[in-house]
């Protein structure tokens, strides 16, 4: 399983806010530190949405350029991690849309489940390959919320802000995604 990197401590969150303020002033060193702080989480999130390491790397760079350009617009109404993953989400969606348009052009010239059973099934899965296989079978909106909830360790409210839908919808998606993963993983355990 991937490491949960994006859960920032209070001091890390304060550092990230300070870095954004310095980036807004045009300090390139602050951007470099910010990049190192968020690089792996942004890349992993983009990769989970795009399933292409090259596109994910491009999105990472686009996100950091957007941070450079719009740091002065950060108002602190959300956590820095929520803000940056929101930017990543939009950039990834744009990339998917661009690819869909390109492919089309070429062709034409609210339930919460906190059961420990889910956690034990993932732990019991024999390899990361099995979990990845089951994750790849999920619908995109399910992959997205599972990634944000379990790999980035975000709360439903933060996920709702990132993907711009109600928290109840996020709870429902997580519930259905967990059930789909359970069923898939149980096949490997038999």
C-alpha cells in the first residue's frame, strides 16, 4: 500500500501556508520547497486519475506552475492539501477531456461504512498487485474517492471540496467502492 503522505501536521500546514505566502512574493526557493513537500502526493493523485505516468508527471508540473501563478489567490479557507489536490483534480479532468476530444476527433477525422472487515480484507490480500487490479476495476469516481480517503488520508468534507460534490455523495461513493473492492478481493482469497 502507498504511504499516506498528505496528512500534514499543524506545523507542516503552517509551513505550507508560509511557503505559499513566499511564493506569492515571487520567491523561487519557496516554490522548490513546496514542490518537494507535495510532489509525491500530487503525482500519485494524478496517476490514480489518469493511469499514465507521463501524463501524471505533466500534471504535476502544471499544478506547480499554477501554484506559482495563483499563490496570491490562496485565501486559507481550506487546507493547503485540499487546495493543491483540487488544482490537481481540475488539471487531471482537463487532461482526460483533452484526450477524449482528441480520440473523438481521430475517430471522426450517502452511506458511511466503517466496518473493520474492509480493512482486514485489504490487509489479507496477498499482494499490492491484487489491490491494484481490484482498484483498476472500479469506476473513475470510486477510484478517486478511495484514493483520496485511504491513500491521502483525507476526510470526507475535504474530498467533497476537492471533487466539488456533497459530502453525502462522497460517503456513498466510498461505501459502494469498498463493497466493490471487498467482492473483488474475496475472489483472490478463495
